[in-house]
């Protein structure tokens, strides 16, 4: 499925030697699907992603089924994949969600905050500060249980209701998440409006605020075709954790202008070309995304999946 020797590895100076891909396809990628994906298909998707070499695979979300019906099977899914030798973080919106995750012995959880008041209201029906207050006991209890906590932050680069989001506003919420105990942050470009200079400015401001780059990951959407360029800017700044979705699946149910996530295959192709190690077998990953696209009944939006699948035919 891949072409021998391609992409040719030509390293660039000043970039990390290795990048950890935080795979979100099974959660963020599938949550917007209107037709219910069977639990066993989701489990098989996660197994195949693990076999392709991905070491962090976001499995599901313990949110109320009313809000995200596609992930209503979290209790049924997690035991099917819980023994895989990979990290399987799960989203927990509140203490009830944490209770459900801990009951299944999840070792990694994530909370989902917003940098803007409009999205906090749409997504959580709370103000930004009310949402942070809701997350504080979740993070405290998770850390007491020796559980790793990721803090997602949406609308870091732009908001469909508010427009531009000031960098200090984002830094304030990031600082709050770190201060309450989050082990890492994921900076979300939820509607895909970021550009490389903006990425650099935010990462610089976070570092100046005392938040180590090693604790920061990036989560780009490709609405304006900027996801890889933005990722490259983050790599130049020292970021080594990049979120991506196999096959480019996903969007955001509360931001209708949000299009698909950065495709994991497109990311791996770029990183391999830069000589950066990911541990991912691109051929197996492409085969997995092509298989999942067939389950969903439509072609993958990933350019790399399309190019390599075409070569195979």
C-alpha cells in the first residue's frame, strides 16, 4: 500500500526527534456520526489502530447519552479494549462521568474546557469559570486515584460567535487547568481558523506564563487547509504531542462550522518525510482507515489514505 522509499526522509533542523500522536478517531472522530456505529466495530477500530503502532488512542466519552448518543455504549466498549497494551484516555464531563470511568479502571481521563464564554455556554451550559469550578473536583479526585488528566481547551484560535480570541484569554484558562492539576493540555483549533504565526504566538505566551511546552499538545482542524502548517509551527516551538484522527474523521457537534480533524495519515506522512519517529506503520494505518471508511459507507477524506489506497488499486 505504501511506495518503497517514500516519503524520502529529509530532516529539518530544530524539530523533535519523536512525536507522540494522540489518536482521537474512535472518540472525536465518531461522535458526530448520525448512524450508530456498532460497539464491536468501534472496538475493532481501536484494536487495528493499536496494531498500527498508535500508543495513545482516545477510546470513548462518559458523557450523558442524551448529549452524544453515538458514545452511549461507553460501558460496553471500554471492557472490550481495556486490556490492549496502549493508553486509552476517556472524556469525563463531570464527577458522574469520572465515577463511570473509574468503575472500569480507566487510567487516563480528559476534561473539556472552553476559552470562550459562547462555546462554554453552548457546550456545557456554563460560563468559563463555572465550567472550571465543575472540573476542579473531577481533576482532584482523578489525581488522588493516580489517574492521568488531560485538559482539552476549545476555541483557542477563534470562535464562531465571538470571532478572534485574545491570546491572554486562552493563557488564563490554560493556567487554571494546569493549576488545578491537569498533567497535559490540548490546544484546540475547533473551527480550524489558526495560522502558523498565531500558533507560535500562543505557544510563546504559554511558555512565558510558566506552562512547559512538554505539557502542551495541539489539536488542529483542517477547515482552511492549515492543519499541517500549524502542526509544523508547533513542532518548531518544541511541541511533541499532536492530536489527529484516523482517516480525518470528526468535527464538533456544538460548532457547526467545524470540519474534520487533521488526518493521522497525513500527519504521519509529513513526519516520516521530516525523519521524525512516530512508531506508526503507515501502511497498516491506511488500511485501518480504509476499512473504517467502508464501515461508514463513504470514502476517507484523508488525502494520504486516498492516494495510497488508489495506488493499491
